[in-house]
C-alpha cells in the first residue's frame, strides 16, 4: 500500500492516550492511509510498563494489538474507518552513527527515538511526522528536520483514579 504519511509516535501516545483505533488521526492526515511506525525504543519502553500498576493494562493491550506483526504480517490495520485508514508496523532502523548527532544523548530515550526515526528504512521519500505530548522530543525532532505534531487534550484518556485517591474517597 502507498502511504502518504509515516507517523512515529512517542511512548506517551501509547501509555497516556486513547487506544490507537480511537485517536483523531485526521488531524495529521485527512485522507490517508497513515502508517504508524513503532521504533525499537518505544517498544522497549512500553514493554517495561507491562507490570506497572497504572499503565500495565494499557501496555499489555497495546502489545496484543501488535500480535499480528509477530507472524508473517509486516503491517496490521488498526482502523479502516472512519478516514483515514491507520496501519501499524515495526520500524526497521539502520545502525545509528551517534557521532553524527552531537545534540542527541544516546543514553536518553527521547534522543534514541529521534535517531531511530532518522534511521528508519523507507522505500521512497514520504512525509514523516513525529507525534508526542512532550516538548523536548518534539523540539529534537524539529531540529533534525522531522515534521512534528503536538497532541491536544482530545488525544488523552480520561484521568484515572489512583489507588491512593480511591482509599481517600472510600
């Protein structure tokens, strides 16, 4: 399939936002189709939250959504309508030459995600958009010529009640 837009999401989109199927992708690309690319660092960060009290269910649900990618499928459709169609794939990144990126600290997850975006292998030049709630990685992406999209409140899940808040209320 020909994708006009490759969207790279920050880990916070997985852990703090609505399910990928519910997000307002039309804000980024009205007609699509859109391919959401998941970098290795995002996958590692999500996996690290599978047993987290607040985020574990979201991390496990996300991983279940990606299950078709463990077989022969390179792309899985997470939403066919309403427009745009949204597919998800695992980003294939070439080796990163860190000395070419003096502003990026290899030990920081935000910097690794941006470097992985820059090193994602794509067949032809397409529009790459990095989507996040956080200013720092958005700024890093912009500095390296990647288009950015700062998500609004409408992307976020409703605020969850913590265990401590339940005890106080209860």
